[in-house]
């Protein structure tokens, strides 16, 4: 059975949905808005990023709710609603009249309106279409974030420079909708389960959400995702400020940021290929050694364009691995039958970490007069993450049987 031949449409739509969804657009653009917004309103960087914290903190509610609604109403409907809400949310953010309360409220509203475009939705469709190549399919889908990371920095910088930050928010929101909605409407469809497949426990196994919560692996996976996302989100959101504080011009930083996008794509695809062939926690441990090396170089050596590119490549590959591993390991350890609900709950760990990281990095940098202290703390968190990956243990026997059944 050629899984890619049968499931290419759903896979392509999932990739575009990921590229144009709430996580990609927000994560890879906010670093370029912080300067113009704070300059116009007189806010601090911490006040600006607190809006992002509110947005990601809402994931504690929206991610589990979306996971529950997906099974009841269908992922296609929720995905399209999320894309429309994403565009509306950015328009509301652009209307801010110099009010911090409006800023925080609009980010909270944005999180609710765009919740249907979370990766929970886009990766859920893959479980039906892909078994043998599930890691590769997740890698391709999540490569949409890398495409966004590659395209967004120069576009956002141009829009802000040529027009203003309000126009930039509106254009990226509307542009993402125009690109994604027709494709998702036409191609994003779940695979129909045949009678034979519905009777085959090897391909329909899985924990319920309540059963998963009671396992040690659930909390280990939540912890490792929380630690890794603090580092990745903290670095990505403060990327421009870190590099400019080390002496690089903002135009040069934008070029290097685009390189991150390419390496995120490569990281997604590389991890997807590797986890289909090798034990995923070992793959994760090796991948996350790269940002440790990069951060040490950033702390101990002068930042030039060359070293900046090297650091960006290492961080980009790790960023590419992060959500892929979250989706793959959730499917592998807890099964496909209740995947959306369980992934929605585990994703809440991700959103909390991503929410607190940007202002946390900014506050620590402000307190200690630079980013070196928080970069050292980042190395410690990555070491903790690697230890957690290795604590996950063997795959459940049902996951092994799933592969054996497919191979017959």
C-alpha cells in the first residue's frame, strides 16, 4: 500500500494548514513587532510579550477543548473555522488604541478564535492515512512551520518598514487565510475506516484521555515538552533582540532568521525519517545536543554573520524536532483512537511553556544586563529534557503490533 499516494491530499492540506495556522504565524513573527509596537505606545518589551503569554496560556483551555470537539464535530470543520478566526484575531490586535488591557484581551480572544488551527487538528488527520510512514507524514506536516519561518521574517520586516505594524498584522492574517482556506476545504479529509479496519485492534488501539493521564509516560512527555518549548520559544521570540544585543544589524538578523526557517524544515523532515526507523527518544536526545553546542558558542564567542548562521542552524533543527516529536510520541505511546483528546491535553504543557518563555527571557536579560545568564539556564533545561526523553521507556506492545500488522 502506498500511503503517500492515497493520503497526499490530506497531507498537503495539513502542511498548508500548519504553515498558515496560529502557532507558526505567531511564533515566527512577534520578534519583529516588539520594537515598533513598544516604540509607538511606550511599553516595555516585557509588557509586549505578556500578551503572548496570555495567548499561549489560553492554550490550557483551548487545546483540550479543541481535542474534545475534534472527535464530536470533525477536524475539517474545526480547521476551517480556526483559519477564519486566525485572520479575524490579527485584525482585532491591529486596532489597539494604546491600551495594555485591550492588548491582553485581544490576544486572549485571538487564542479562542484561532484555536481550530492548532497542530492538534492538522496532525490528527494523519493517523488514519499513515502507519508505516507516520513519522515522515508528521515531519512533512510540521515542516509547514519551517516554511512559515522562512517566508515570514522578510515579509513582516518589509510590511512594517514600508507601511506600519498594524498593516503588517492585517496582511499576514488575511494572506494566511487566502492561501490556506481553499486547500483545506478541498483536500483536508479523514480516511474512511473500512469494516475490516474497524475490527482490527492493531490499527485502532489506544488509551482514553483519562487512562493516559494516569500513566507516568504522560507526565514525562508533558515535562519534556514544557522544558524544550521554554528554550525554543524563548530563543525564537527574543532572537532579534539577542542578535542585535550582540552587535548585528536588524537587516542581517532578518536574513539569518530566514535561514532558521530552512533548517526548521530540514529538522522536521530529518526527524520524521529517523523516528520511523529508530527509537524516537534516542533520536530526540541526539538532536537536542545541537542547541547546547549553539548556545555555548553564542555565550563564549563574538557573534559574526558566520557564527550567527551556525547557531541559527542548530537552533532551527531543534525547533524542527520539537512539535514533530510531541505529535509522534503521543501517537506512539497512547495510540490513535483518542489521539486528538490526549494530544490536546499534552499540548497544554507546550502552550504554557511557550507563553511564559518570551517575557521570562526578556526579564532575566533586563535584570542581568544581557542574555548570557538566560542562555546558560537554557542549556540546563535542555539537559533536563534529554534526561526526560530517555525516561520514556519502550513503546507499548500495541504500537509494535500496529507496525507488524501493516507489514503483513
